């Protein structure tokens, strides 16, 4: 099951947990630490749309995203690039959402 984007732009995960975007951008260190601690990963890129990854799938998704992560100003795309933000639930769970562009 994929996440649902709610009318207020928050995300509802497959287990019903609602996550809201924080202003914190994802850096490589933040992502590594969060994924190692069990954070889920959501990707959004055309034409795939929103995709949910957790556990080993989240680690594998992060490994694929890491080389193309943009942490500063986004340059003109020449290949796939990702920008990520930290999202949190009311009970403190973390989610990393990566929006891709190509």
C-alpha cells in the first residue's frame, strides 16, 4: 500500500499514521541516521508518484537516492536529482520524503 497525500498536504502511511513536513532538509548524515533508526522513506517522482519504503526497502531506496541528493540550491537537472525533507508524526516517528526531478 502506498501513502496517501491528504488535503492539508500531510501524508498518511499504510498503517494510518499521519506525517507532517518539517522545515528540516535531509542531508546525507540525517538520512543515514534516520534510516538506520528505522525511519520510512517516501519517494515522489514522475511517473511513479508516491512510493512507500520501510525496513530493508527504505535502506535500499536511500542507497539509490544518496548519490543524487541535492542539499543546497537545486541546479538545473541533467539527470535525476532528489531533494528531501524530514517529516514527523504526532508520536515522534520520522519519515524521509524525497521529491525527484529529471
